[in-house]
């Protein structure tokens, strides 16, 4: 029998609960952050983890928060619904001096 990671099991149960019990829709957002969001939020690019071989030059940064992708989903869907209940789970990368902290978040 395969060993199931407790963190993965907790994540799956949380996702199921949010969808089945509270009516949320799970989204899937990208970990790469478009440079325009950094500018829009008035942040400094040097505060973000940067990829050397990004798929596109403007997508070289990794998110430090899930909000960017969620707001993008809301922007694209708000015209069709007044009631948007969404969530996503994934990794964020928080720059802490010379160190990068990779964290799972909801």
C-alpha cells in the first residue's frame, strides 16, 4: 500500500470541504508571476525569486502570494457572475534576504 503524505491528505480534505460544504470553485493558477502585477502592486522586482530560463521574459518571477492569480480569475469572470467564490492551493516563494522560502498555501 502506498504511503500517503499527511500534508497532501490534509490538502485534499481541505479542498473537498471548500468545494462540497461551502460551494467554492477550485481554480488552478500559475506560479509564474507576470511583471505587470509587481508594478501594479507597487512592489520591487528584487523582492521576488527570479527564474533564469523563464518561458517568457515577463514571466521570470515566482509568486510570493496566491492573490495575483485569483484576482486575474475574478477579472475574467466577474461579468458573468456577481457571486464568485474561488480558491487555489499551491506554492509560493518568499524571498528572505539571500534565502528563498518555498511554502504551500491556500
